[in-house]
DNA sequence: CAATTTTTGGCAACCGGTTGACAAGGGTGG
DNA sequence: CCACCCTTGTCAACCGGTTGCCAAAAATTG
């Protein structure tokens, strides 16, 4: 076998002798032309049932697997979708990643993951790099500006999660339902003054949520103030505790659960009783939100479903369907746990 | 431009007119042969400094980017590594994913992610599928058997995390240090009987950790019993609470943090005070382990570092270095928080 | 049964790089 | 001045599929 040009053997490879039979090997075995093999294996109905069978058997026998690169080269199709998240350490994205991976692999697509580390520049770079190797791209809570996203979107299908951009398919949780449930519940429990702890300024969602809170409070005749946090983390939540107390609010809704958890820890450390003296409502319902004591009441944002929906839209577009013209909205809902309740003045 | 064979324009593409200049375009612009361009761009020093410069300028001007598929086809190199995790929802893997992604992208490799959903069969399928498109593969806490892993490893470089397999490079936390710290700390706090809550039988790690606990308890002259859990989750932890109480142990070390959290919740719900009446020590130090009240004492397993190390080894192997012959071990350490302490009989 | 249409398979070009073989050009030493 | 060697660019084959075009074969129709 060391002689050059091994005659009948399927094309050899570096070391593993198992892999890599080619359509040429199949063609030889089946006694047809390689192009016929290609058609039999990808174009349904293009060849007669008889030859189809012969070829399939030969492929089976040789343990054939298409070479994705060889296919991608002329067609551009890679059976791959890219997902870019702002921060892999942020549990908010865990569910999105999971939803996307699961849905993608159910439809035979592989997920390629990249992180922007919260930097718009890194994000653009990563997006460009990925874009050349995937069939489509999903941007979860993107940090780059709208124009960059539109530019990417002109190249290949792009779906955005957690942000709304005209002309680009988006999946955006409709925060209003969850927020109004939360505010109504707080009002019913005797609260009259509410504080909203905002997230990072460059997050599109933080504004959206504040709008929702403001509107719901007006409707329920609650006072609402907006407080700023230094960063949307547990630590940020701790730091904002002072402002919360100063604000005089007895109920707080935070931009995300991490802030809520930090805030609750700090308030409890200062001797406040939750929810007897102050109610805290988080946002998202991340993993671990129910680990706290009391467990965190929160507005659940169906992150996993966002991932799923985004992939579904993307794959549909890839199959030639039209993208929905409007942002797809998924519902949020209040999850009542122990951190909110009646005010015991 | 509708006329066929557009003459001078760089090769056109579906719609986006920006992307995809080829080495042929560069060659034409620079007045050299395409192969020279290829060499200038990949083989350092193969062409003269002068032509190198000319070509680089031309590439710059045309905004050239290699076509990864065209490159992968003849060479097999894809600048891509695959990572397979047992369960994307399990926070244990979050840090691994993150470590791998970060380290990979720092060395210009893209991470491709797949999940086995805890099923050995799915895992093998996913592994095979990925293997054909990546340069190397990382298996985090694999569920498939050793032989399958060795088979994969014969095809392309494979690195395993959280399991030790002869002949395959592995990254395995050395649990002994962390465990003995934990046991010593418990002994010093007056505990004499300890229970270990085990994880799933097919997990290599659960046995390893039990060995460590047993040995450390012998050394510190503590009694040690092993209890089985139905599943390594919060729920599984709740269910095992009964057995823990029955065992008479006043200190518990669990296979992972999720079990510890569930166990603590259930015990507290039953009126037990932690750590006054019972001490609980988890394993891994996952995200959220410090959200509980009291915060969870745990043996930290440096998951992120495991991801990083695994990628480093993999990329080194890909560059022709030898893999370490022995399993690479990373240190574990005890993180003392509130859930363990002195026994107040 | 011949004429016509529809299937079906083959040919060959192409996707965009990589690389072994080779020859022209340039430099060195005898 | 010539032989020899090294550097550098070119040629051409190749990686493994896909696809437009054409002709042979089969099926349909009058």
C-alpha cells in the first residue's frame, strides 16, 4: 500500500484510514458519473429511483460523508449559524445560547459561538469574521450601532434579539405585560412609590423597560423614579442600595436580576427586611434567581424562546421564506416569589 | 453589468458587492501569479520582501479576506475548534465554554459548540459531525465510553476535560487539595460524621470525589458515608435530604453545588439551621453559589481554567507540539462561605 | 410506428485557495 | 568567465463537491 496511486482503495487520508470516501469513490463503485452521485445525494428526484438506490447503497457501504468544505466552496452553504453574545459570563445569555443550539441542531445546523466582551468594536470584528463562514447570524443584545447591523444584514441574513431595528428581523420580548403585572401586584400590596434601577446606557432594553414601568405606574397611580446603576451586576446592585433608600421608594424593579440580587443582599445586610419593608422585583428570571432568600420575584423574559425563535426565523429565511416585517414579540410574565409582597409599615 | 463575464471587476457575488476579492484579483492588480499571492499571504519569507509588499498593498486595497472554505478544502485546516458539553443548561459548563471561547478567539480560532443532552449516543453523533469540520475537539465531561473517545482521537486531536483516559490528553481538576481543606475545616469545627452525596453513576468525577472524601475522612478520623442522589440537580438535592438526616451526619459534601443548594433549601424548609445544626459544602463554585442564604461553602473547581488549558493544549498539538503525556491537573480550593461552620449541638 | 416530449445521466467548467516541480534570475566562488 | 547554488516566481494539478448544458434513453402522443 505504500506504492503511489493506490488503485482501487478509496482515497487515502493522512492517518485515519476510515473517513473520507468521496463521491468519486461512490461513482466508481456504483458505475455512474460523479455528478450523478452528487445529484442523487442532494437533489431529490433528479435521478431515477433505481440509480438512486444503487448510489445510496454504495454510499452506505463506503460510509460516505459529504465534505462540508467542498460543498461550501461552490455553493456558499455551510449548514452553520453564528451567534454573537455580549458577554458569555452573563447568565442572561445562557438560555439564549441553549435555545439557539437546541433549535439549530434539531434542524441540522451547527452553532458557532462568539463573544463581543461588551465592546462594540470587538463585536463588529467578530461578526465580520463569522459572517464569512456561516449561513446566517444571530446577534443577541448587540452593542454595535444600527448601521453596522444593517450593513451585516445586507450581506447575509441576520436576526437580532433584544433590540428593535427597522429592516432587520428582530425578536423582542414584550415587556409591557410582565411589567404591568408586576406594578399592579405591587400596587395591590399597598406600595405607592416605586423605583426603577436602570442598566447600562447603551442597552436598548433598559430604556424600553423604563418606559414600561413609567407607563404602568401612571396607570396605577404610583410614583416612579429612575435610578442609575454603575453596572448591571450583583455589585452594581449593591452600590445602588443607598440611592434606593434615599429615594423613599418601598418597591423596586430592576433592569435585571443580577442588580436585584445585589440590591437585596445589601439591603438585608443593612438590616432591612424583604419584603416586609421593601419589595424587590428583578427582570429576566435567570438561573439562580430562586436561590436567594427570599427567592426573587421577577419579570420572566423567555430568553430560551428568544433563541429558539431567532433561529427559526433565520432558518426560514435561509429556505427562502420571507422574514416577518415586524419585530416578533415574545411574552413576559411576572413570577411571584418571596421578595415582593405586602408592605408592613 | 448584466452582460456575462464582467471583465475587469473583482469577481461578483450574489448581492453584496463588497466582499470576496480573490487571490486572482490581487494577482491581476499586483501583476504576479496567483500562487505567488497565496505564498505571500501564508508562507512567511517564501517571496521577496518587495513583491510581498506589493501584494499586501493590493490585498489591502481590495479588502481581501481569505475564503475559509477554499483554504480548508485542500489543507483541512479550518481555524476552528469544537466543544461538546453534556448539558448546556448546566452552569458548570458555562465557565468552561467561556474559557474555551476566550482562549480560542485570542489565538484566532473560532469555537463551535454542540450539546450531547447527557446522551452518549447523541454525543458520539455530534462528535463525529463536528470532527469533520473542525481542527480539533474538546470534550467536557464526556458521557461516551473510552473507546469511542480514543477512536475520535485517532482521527484528529482531542482533549478531554473532567475525565482521565490513557493516551488522550486530559485536563482534570485535582480534587484532593480542595477536599482535604474542606474535611479538615469541618473536623476543626467539631464534626465527626460526614456524608457524601454522589452524582450520576456514569460520571467519572463522582467516583473520584468520593475517593477523595473517603481518604480525607480517614486521615482526619471522621466517619464517612456515601449517599446516592437521583439526579445532580437542585431537585435531586431536595430529594436526598431525608437520607442525609437519617444518616446522622452533621456535615455534608455534595457532588456538585446544585445538589448542595437543593439540599440546603429542603433542610431549611424542614426547620434545620445551617450551619448551626448541619454544615453543607458544595462542589465547583458555580455561578449563583453565593446567592443563597447562607452563601454556599464550596470546593471551587476552576472550570474556566479547564476550558482555557484544554484549548491551549489543543492548539499546541495542532502546531505540532507534543501533548503532555500525563493528565494536566488544575488545583481546587475550598471557598468558605456561610453554609459551613461550627456545630452548635 | 414515427414524431415529439420528458427523463435521466454524462461532460466539463467552476468555486478559491495550496503546493510540488521546475525554470529563470541573481549571486558566489574558483 | 564559467560552473554551481540559492532565491523567487510560474505552471499546473489538486482538494471534493455543484451545476448548466447537452445528448441518449425512455415515455408519451398522434
